[in-house]
């Protein structure tokens, strides 16, 4: 028996250039589409008669972008979701995930060039649109935002057992590659503006927080989003603890005045939580 | 309000050498541990008094491996889960994920060497143990098992709309990087033997199936597992469609007799389903 | 016979926090060290008596950073090179490669925070110091600087043969992930200032160039460096052509007004050259 | 002035299915092509009239594979090299690099299936053909062959200085991801057979060697190739030391009987040498 099934297209890459005279705008997305519905017979009997090919899903991304240039990933995701739901009677739920790769403008003699761009960081802006019938849920997020604070971070007073060797640390480096996703109250919003407001709230809370643990800071960041951005109803944060270990210089006849660290990739702590109103 | 929260340690690397005279056994794991429970105050107030450090979780992996050499990842995962549940009254649910990296022996003059090993493929064996109170659920899996069939795969008769350009294909390459996970009926099993039986069932079904779509083959593979391995109650398969496109040689004045293909990384179809009894 | 041999330590990770009251400076490097010299007996006879362990090379990075905080990667590389050459009579040539991972400051209410940082892009600053006896050669570079221009790029009038299907394109996207390395005339320079001048010259030339091919733009960028920065004697550029293919929308009943593109990862053109005075 | 320049196409992916009734053969390659020659005007003046597009290089790979199915990567590389040299008078040197991704057959009821395949390891077979006029040099190799020995590996008696903290170790794990490349005396060989002979020699030497250091084992492996395979004139080995650190269990009240290790990714030792006759 088929308990749960979905199919779709992932990693659809879209670059869009909008030309306004000498000033071009560049948008760069990776899109994923996921269908759930009455498709059981394609699994059990190999009956494809109701199956929209994933290749067509890909084509549709390009066709809709050509017809309605993308301004906000959230709105473009909704357009795709509506398009698929209207034309596919077997489709019960559709999910569109968009990742925006961010570019800035190259500066020439301190002036932004209109047609030359430089790729920004590893950080991406994300958006998720879920549709069911004529109901839509819209969320957004940020992924792989790598941040670090070099003060106001401690981890002390924790539980100890026979295998605990970690010492209390009053002043450590706190670093993470933040993935945050949040849900919006409505589907009509200035999504670009709101996204920036959430990102600002996350970064400011991280910078200003007097951290007693990753959990503690994660919660404060989530609360800051809910406090500052009315449109958000829930926010989920996933924060790997990118440990920075102070180097033991005493074996080299030197003192480490909390200045020399080794960042480590593995193992890593992983802290996650959802904060709701 | 904190709606959902978890913390733990990921990417704990463990290599274990068991020495039986001239013949050594090598085991190589990546372990992740995830705690859910009464830890809200660590988030809201920065109160760490009930928080077992993730560093201690890591130490515990090494300590338990030293005391009870790992034979089966499922059994070792259960040992870890029990250990944590017994000692941490605030812990409500624990999850242990293990990934086994597989090694074979180097052959010297057609004889397996006792102490020299070569790493096998990208394929990993996985195991998941979930514990709550004194209840345990055990599952296993395989990840990144890259397989391809060069015949008996078609995709025809699908739904067409204005953006459909894909032609019917009667004889195509079907390739995927399989991730499968399954759940066991009991917690007492010969896990190594059963894992091999499931893997065999998956591979045989893939090889023998007369495929009308990825969905169709996925379902057949899932059914083969349930038919052949009584201990499995449900199996989930995730199969990215690693498209192999026939090269259009006609523009080069040549014919492609279904022999020359370009494998592509993106975009890719993604098919997933759970099959239960 | 041993024709060529080297040994060393790679991927030594160093994070340095310099504390000036409320304002901290953060430096983040990956360092590689490579020794060539009279070490043949360690290969042929397993005689380690003259071999400085690579573990000691790693320790030395931390020890020297503790004693002389890193301001410029070039100067720190030279310090390391001198240290090793002075103490290791068997060492004939040493090479130090440094990669600096760049961080900016988090802005809080439009003011830069003194102790909170956000990781910049994928772009890295690199430096290479080579030492032999008391002679040092110093170079620098940039790696994985992803840039794109949406106009003033053509590729026409090329050689055609029986397998050529590429059409002339008068207006295409030109994108690359630039790796550039250059050599300095002297070992005494304001390395930070000079590095920024070279990077500016590269970006400005890329943005302003009327490109007839990647080769053509590569050459112009190299020439701009030599024209603008007297301290540089040679510059090498490696430019993968990150193809952006216009989507054929005609099959979807739509027109592509040079606005909708698919960026592709493979295959890619690869253009490289060294420009010298 | 242009001191050194090359252009070409990288990451050309080719999958070839040869159909012999029910038994298919599968070949999977990544190909790179690199041209050096009289192309300066394309750099300096943007004159493309002598430039074969890299897109044509890609097409040529598919066209030649369609006309001459690939049996040996070395022979196919030579075919490509000859093709380009004959038709491009400006081409002075051409280099073809081929990487073969290895597949085995899926076994069904202990019998190899004719049309179903499973991808082997991360290990690749490589080949390099260099052509200049009518002179060709052919080499081959293996990359990312991950091997480990759990005995007969020591590292003792090395040089110590003020920053040395590494203890002598008489019995350690030795692990590496071997990249080896070798050059053949002639261009007429049974390349498949010879490649397997070299690989066997490398693995046997690694397994049997009584290692005093990575350098020591590397040299023994290189010598084994020259001793066992007459057709090879020189072999280069690059061996990252994938350190496996014994876990300090004493702090957990336990003893580590040289059984529990943490494999680390960074930093790593890097040993390389070329062995010639």
C-alpha cells in the first residue's frame, strides 16, 4: 500500500535579466516543485495518463518567468502554485521552494555599474509557497548565513556526568551557519521589505545578545523576529554550533589570551527550535 | 512560545579496529544524537543546569564503543539510546542516526589481506534508533546507492499541456542515487543479515523491472522489500531521476543509435513514496 | 630514483581575534606549508631523523600567530618561511600558501558592531610566499570571485568545422568564477592596500570591457592590473566560462527577448593566461 | 605580453552504452580538452577567426565516440588529440584528460545482470594524452583511491624542536586517498591490462609494506610499479595523510587499547613524489 507519495522537479535554475536602458536587474533562482495528489496508479500500474512530466514543470518555470518577470520569489512561487493547481485536477497539494542567489553590483570609480555584477556570499534568500485548493501558505527564510560573535558568549553551569570533560567557558566564540524559515500571516505583503526586516531582526539580536548557550541565543533571535515583524506568525531556527576551539599554546611555552582558535567542521552541536506567538 | 525544540551532536566520527590476531576488523561510522525533552528553560532563561553538553554526547559514543565494540549499528544505536534515557530524566525522546562507511579488504595475490582495506563506493548503510521511555523503534537504510539500467525503461503516454515538449521515449536509461529507509517490526533481529536481504531485494527488483516510470519502479522495489523480508513493516524510497539525455548527433551528420548520452546533474526529477503493509 | 619530492601540512585553520576594547578584529585563514630539500632518505630508507613532523608545522603556525598577530597574510607567510628556513638545514625551498576567508561586521541600527561578524561571499584573498636560502618571492591573489556581465559581451566570427553548431552571438551573458594570482616586484609593500588596488583593477576592467570573447576580456583584465599597479610584475588569470544559455521559449509559444537564461555547471570553457610586463 | 595561454573545454560528460544482445557495456567518462598554440590575437585583439569554439570541442567528443566506441580511455584520448592536431594548424600542443567513473554489474541470484549496473566507489581511472605535431605521450592514473592499513605503520625518531608535541607512535593507522599518475614508454599497449597491473602493484605494496612514514610507503609503492610493470617509465604519487587520532579515553576512566580512533579531515599531511627509472 502506498502511504505517502510525491513527485516533482528539483534544481530548476533560472537567471532573469531585466533591461531598463543601461541599468539591468539580475535575478538568480533555483526552483523546486513538488506534487501530491491522485497519482497512485502511476506507481502501482505504470499508468502515466494523469502524470504531468517533471520536464513540463521545468518548462513552466521558464514560461511563467517570461510572461511575468520575477520581482519577489514569494509572488512568483504563488503564481506557479496557482498555475499548477488550476490545470491539474489530480493535484491536491503543491509546494514550490525557491532559493535566491544574491548578486550585488560591481562598483567602478565608486559608482555602481548598471550591467556588471558580483556574487554575494554563500547566504541565500528562500521562499516556500504551499497550495491546496484555493488556500495558500507563504513563508520565507534565509539559509547558510554564517555569523560569529567574539564576545558575550558563555556556556557554564551545565549538567555533568562521568563522561563530561568540557570545562565551563565564560568567554567563547559563538559561530553558526544560520538557517531560518518563517511563516507569514497573509499572502499579500511587501515581501522584499518584510524579508529585510526579518533578516535585520535576526542579525541584531545575534549581535546584541548576552549568550548563555546557543539555545539561549536562538530563542532570543526568534523572539526578536516575532516582536519586530507583525506579519510573521512562527519562525524556525536551525543553528549548527561551529565550534572554535582555543589552541592549547601552553605546550608550546606560550599563553593563549583567548586570541588563537581552531575552527572545526566536525563534530558539531545542532540546535533547532520553532518559536510561535 | 517554544513550539518544538531539539538539540544534539552531529557528525561524530568513529573508527573502530578489532584485532583478532592477524585479522583486523574495521568499522567506520558517523553518528548523530538528538535530544527532545524538558529543556525549555535553557532556551528561555539560559538555565543550563539540566543540559547535558553535546560534547558529552560525543564522549559517550567513544566510551560505549570502547566498552561494547560495535557489531551492528542498530544495536549500538539502541545501546546509546538506552544509556541516555536512563541517565537523563528530562529527556523525553532520543534519536540516534548512524551512517556506516563501508570498507572491503585489499586482495594480495588473490587473498584478502587481514589488515589492509579499501573504501567502497559512495554507498552508505544507515540505521536509526528512536527511544521514548522504554519503547524503541529501529529502522535501517541505504543512502547514495547509485544504480542505472540501460534497458526495460520507458516513459510514454503522459499528460500533455501547452508547455510539454518531452517526447514519448520507449527505451531510455534509468539512473538514480537511491536513498531507502525502512522500519523493523521488532528490536531483536540479525540486523546485518536482514540489511543485506533488503538491499538484495531492492537491487534485484530494480534490475528486473519492466519500468514505465520512476514511480512504477520505485513502487516495485518497495513491494519487493515487503514481499521478501518479513521483518520490515514499511519502506520509504527517495529516487532522484538522474537524467541521461541522448545526444542529438543529427546536427553533426551522425546517427545516435541510442548509445551516446549526456548525464545531467540539474534539473532532476525527484520521486518519493512510502510503501506499507 | 626519486625525481621530485615534497612534504608538508595542508588545511591548517587559524582564527585570530584581536581585542581593542569593544572593537575586535577577526582574521580567518587556511594555511598550507610545503617543504622541499634533502629528505630523500626518509623516502628510501624510512630514516626520519631529519624530518620535521607536519604536526610541528601546524603548531608553528599557531605559535607564530600568538607571538606576532597577523596583519597581512603576505607578511605572516614570510615570517613562517623565514622561521622554517633558519631552523631546518635540510630545507632547500619552502612554500607557504595562505587563503583568507573574509568577514564583515554586522550592522546594528546602521552602525557596525564591534564584536559581531558576518561571513562574506565565497571569494577568498590568497597569498603565496616562496623562500630559498635568503631569497623570498611574494605573490597574492583572489579565488572564486564570481562575476557576471549582462551586456557588452559577444562571441562571433570564430572558426567553424563539420562539428560546429554554435551560432554567432552578439549579446550574451559573460560569467566566471575568477581565480587570479600575481607576483610582486618586492617583498616590502603595503600588501593590504596593493591587494585592494589589484582587485579594483580586475573588477573595473571586467565591468567596462567590450568583450569579444573570454580570452579578450581576460587579457584586458590582466593588462589593467599591470597598467594600474606598478608593484605587480606578472598576473595569471584562470576564467571558467560559466555558460548562461538562453532558454528556447519558441517551443512554448513565447519569445525570449534575451531575458531568460539557464546557468549550467558542466561542461564549461576554461581560459587561462599569464600576462607579464 | 602574453607569457602562457591555453583554452579548452572541461567537464564534458559522456556515457556510452554498447549493446551486444542482452549484454550491454557501460562506459562513463568526464573529458577535458586543452589547446595551446598561435591564438594570441584572440586575446590581444579579440580576433576569433582562428579559434575553434570550446562548444565544438565538446561536440567532437560525442561525434568521435559515436564513430569509434570507446574501449580504452587512452586510445580514445589519442584519437581526439590526433583529430584536433590534424585539423587545426594553429594548434601546437593539445592535452586530453579523461576520468573514467567505474560501474559494476548488479548481481541477481548470484548472476551478473546484463543491463543493470551499480556505481563503484569514489575511485576513478584517469588517462592523459599529450600531443605535439605527430608526437604523443600517454599516461594513466588512479584518483581518490581511499586505502587504510591498521598495522605495520609507525612514525618515530623524527626531528624535534621547541614546537614539537607529537609523540613517537610505533603502531598507528595509515590512511590516504591516493592519486597516482604514471607515464607509458610507448603509445601501443594493452592499456586496460596494464592499468590493472599498476593498480595491483600499488595496492599490494601498500598492504605489505612495513611503514616507517608516509614517505617511506609512498616510495615503496612507486618502486613496486616500476619493478612490476615494464611499460611504465615514471610514476607520481600524491598521498594526503588522513590522520586517525586515537581517542584519549583515560579522561573517561577507560583504556584505549589502540582500537578507538577519530578520523580527521583537516589539517592533513601531504606527501608527494615522482619515482623514475
